[in-house]
């Protein structure tokens, strides 16, 4: 097993325990994170997103497998089950992750999942019917970033 496979496993083992500090230790100071909701988060904003998600998690379960990595790149499959706080709906998100490494840590992390499928679970009927529309997906992204900005402002106080 490569050291980068161990690094990915450490990241998800920490996530299973909602240990955002341990997750952040796996990231380069200049890390870039993207997924369908949070696009292009860099450095401390990426780490803060994980802190926000961990602190807000309810009924949270995470599994991961198929971890692969060499010296430059890696990948993993992970699934999260949780209650979406805004609606109280149960979500089972299925994610494919890709990684790039620098200086022994993760420099780039990209998660891919079906945002329409997620919207259907998280938002209910509205998400199922309209979650495929670009304006609805843009609104989901805007709300995610707004929530992160509010979290960061509150954390500064």
C-alpha cells in the first residue's frame, strides 16, 4: 500500500469520526477542493467547509472503499448518509473522489456526484422535479457558498 493510499484512508477515517482537524492535516496549505455544490475552494476555505459540514452533521454515516493512489494521483469511492438540516430529509450521497498530491499531502481534491439526485433527496419533490435545471443547481451552489461565508464570519467573532 502506498503512502498516498494511507493518506486517503486517514482522511476518510477522520471524516468518519467528524474529525475535521485530522482531515485538514491531510491537505496542503494551498489545497483546492471542488464538488458540484462547492466549486474552487482554496486553502483555509476548503478546510473550513469540512469543519462546517462536520459540526452540522446529524445522523451521519460514512463508508469508503476502492482507494487507489500512486505518487501523483489517487481516487476513492465514498458514500455519506445523513439528515439534511434544512429539510430534515435523509440523504444517501454516492461520491467518486479524485486526488492530486504534493509534498506528501493532498493538493487537489475533486468530488463528483449527481447533484440532481442529491437535490431530490435533500429538497424532496421540488428537487426531484427541478433539480436538473441549471438555475436550481446554481441556487444550490449559491446557498452552499453563502452558508460557508456565514460560518466563517461567525467563526471570526
